[in-house]
């Protein structure tokens, strides 16, 4: 079930081409600038469903990619810290595009869907918290069916979370590889002129 909606592209994580499609959706965010992008992975390592963001962050950290990376399993960035992180990123990396990654809840049919949107992430919105927006674009992985409170994320299957994290990390890696190649070509072209 892959579909494109206004400002939103969705991929089922079990689709073997999901990473490639997600990379294609992410690519314009990175290509529009020369500066290193920021990947902000929101979540907690204490709850299986909420660990999607930090798991993606850890997988990206292990790949040693040319990004500013915030939020890993060893150093998570929780939804409550979003406003502080937003201010920090604006001061520290004012020109860098920010891609935010987080877990989400949805309908039973949506479980396993990864959504890329050209809109900021609203951390905590699944539990009706208003914590402010963060990022220029976002990836949400729907890991569980929406229930009352935080219990939905507690009941998420870790295998699904890991599968989604691998697909998202691969997509970001593919998009960044093209960003790095394009930056090198631009620099060579500028040097030869």
C-alpha cells in the first residue's frame, strides 16, 4: 500500500522498494542546500514502540554519515525536549535542513506504514500533547494501533519497530549519498570555472 497524498508520501515497511521510494521523497530536502542536514530522531529507549526514532539514530550513527545527528538509543531526544532542541538547532545550525523521525500510532490498517511529509513533526501529538513543531520535514512510522494514552506504544512489536528503523535508516543513507555526490560535483564545477 504505497500512496502519495498532498505533501505526504506513504510506504509499507514490508515493501522491498520502500527504502528507495522513501529516499526519493527525502532527497529534495537535502539537495536544496550545500550545508550538512540535521537528522533529529525523537523518542525514548524505555518503550518498544517509542524507540523507533532513537533506533534510526543509532543505525545512522553506525554508518558514519555526513549529518548532524541527534537522538540515539544511548542519548535519546524525547518529545518533551522538542522545544529546547528546536531552539538549539536554530542557534547551532541555522542553515541546515532538519528531518525529524518519530513513532506514531494510527488505525490497525496503518500499522507498518512510514509517512514522509514536507511539514514539521509534532512530537507527542499522538497522546494529545501540544509540545510544538520541530523540523522542516518529517518521517512518521506507525508502530501501533491508537489506544488510550501511552499504552499503544508499550504494546508495539519490537520486530516491526526494528524493521521500520532499518528501512528508514537505509532511505536516509541513500538520500545522503546522492546529496554528498551532488555537493562534490558542484564544488568541482565551481573550481574548474
